[in-house]
């Protein structure tokens, strides 16, 4: 499952993210929003617990933790690990759910983090999302 970066912001030390201010920055950091939330099948139990992968211009995938509460259509990620000062730009590709079982955002990894089975994660991906099958 893939999407694109739709928002970029610097978060200063002490500022919070998410409904209920469930994440508080311990240092200045670069954050981004993606247009995926629980309506698109991203389990709320991954709030402050999951991760996605952002693809750099060089084709490298960087693990970015989910911060704050996952909302209906938006998730915030910590993109501080990307190269450079806030090495993000709008529309950068993001892998929300990976097809590589070893990745921290594979269905198996997500199910383990949520304390459930892979089928529960898979069936929550709604039918309105466009499917593209790649080899």
C-alpha cells in the first residue's frame, strides 16, 4: 500500500502531535503527513507504535516512525532520519504496508505490533482504494 507525502513541517521541542496530544517532541524534528488513516485501513493501534517507509530521490527507503494518533484520513510521521535538514519534499513516495515480510511495516509486522493476525490487517483495507498489481 503506497501513498505520497502531503504535508511537511518542523516540529519544535515540546510541541505535540495528534488528537489528545499523544506525542510530545523531545527535540526539534521534521515531520510529514500522509493521507492515510483508519478509514484507509491503517490500524489505530499503530499510533505512536508503527512505521512507514519514505523513498528518497536515490531510491533508498527510510523507516519513519508514526507519531501521534492515527486519525480518520491523516497520519503523521517523524521524517528526521531522512538525509539533510528536513530532507523531504511534497509527493515523495511512501510505502504504508510493505510486501517484504522482513520490513517493519509488512502485514506480519503490523499484525504483531497490534497483537492480532495478518488477516485482520488485510481485511481492513477498504475496497474503495485503487489496486494496482505489480510483479
